[in-house]
C-alpha cells in the first residue's frame, strides 16, 4: 500500500489537558520544519496560540532527538519565551508530552476511521488486515513519535487522565467493531479481549520492524507476518464457532 505523509500537528484549536477533553478527533494544519530559529517574543500570543507553539516545539524536539532530548528550557528557547511560560499553559512537562501523544493517537484514529467496514465476514477479515497494515504504515512514518507512547511513563502513583484513556479505548473500538461479526451476541467481553490479543500481536511485529530488528528472527516482511497473524487468528475464531466453543477462553490464563 502507498505510504501517506503523517502530519499530527495542529494549527488551531485547543489540545487536551488534564482539566478538559479534546475538541475533536482530527487535527490538521501546516507544521514548522525541525530546527527553526527561536521566535521573537510576541505579546499578542494568546494562551491558545502559545499552547500550539509549545506543542509544535516539543514534537519537533522529540522527532529529532527522542524523548531524552526534551526539556522545558529547549522548548522555551524554540518558542522565544521563558521556561516559566510553559507552566502557565501546562501543568508540567509530563502534561506537554501527554498532549503530544494525544496528537499521535488522534492521527492514528483518523487513519483507521478511513477504513470502511466490509459487507460480510470475509469483508470484515479484509478490514482487519487493512487496519493492521495501516497501523504498520503509521508507525513507520514517524517512529520516534510512535515510540513516545511506550517510552514515556508517568511518575509513580500518577494515573493517566480520563481523556487519554478514552482515546485508547476509541482506537481499540476500531478493532472490536471489525471483530464483532466473528462473535455471537452476548460475547462482547470475548470480542474485547480478542481485539487486544490481536493488537498485541500486530504491535509486536510492528515494533520489531520499526526497530529494524525483524530480520533477526525472520526473513519475512512485516506485512506478510501481519497477514499470517490476522488470517490464522480469524481461522481459529471460525473453528471455535463451528465446534460451539465460542465461549471458551481464547488462551489459557497466565499464571503468576
């Protein structure tokens, strides 16, 4: 499939914060190229404009240097304000990072929303494969931004905000809806579990591919492995339906 250019920046509208939700799923607008010179201070910047400037700068730093290169001082240097200004807009640096992650999650949600459902079970199988391939393509376009979701950890005892959890659930919803025709009514819990099992498998393949480590374990391409994974998993679900075992656990429970 062709590779689209991923743009997860925004130019207008507020981003998610601890005290509020995201105003929409799709964010557009033209971003700035990494490495731009610091902007001169402008007293006309509104808090909303400052929010966007800060997030643009944070995103550029992460894309160029990874999470390790991010600091309030470097963000401030790029936007032409003092580090203290950042904390007038965001709670702390974790809040900034979470809002950059929100852009990534919204970008993936938008990408998956463009994949239309099929008209039958076979069509839904094709949809799942397309979802998996879209996920792979998305992670390969901006690997450092995608890895941010798994490298960034909140301080001990700090929970992720509700709006962030809602974004994750919305992404899982794409897989659940595509898997739903493979489960009889009343088995929504099984379907939800299956969607997470399938996502975990696809994520493992994409992670190895993005880290350029897939060749260590196989000569097959990531796309081929994803096709095999999805088709084999769906064949197992079909077998369960045929034998009347749809209510059985999809895998033995893990023991501590």
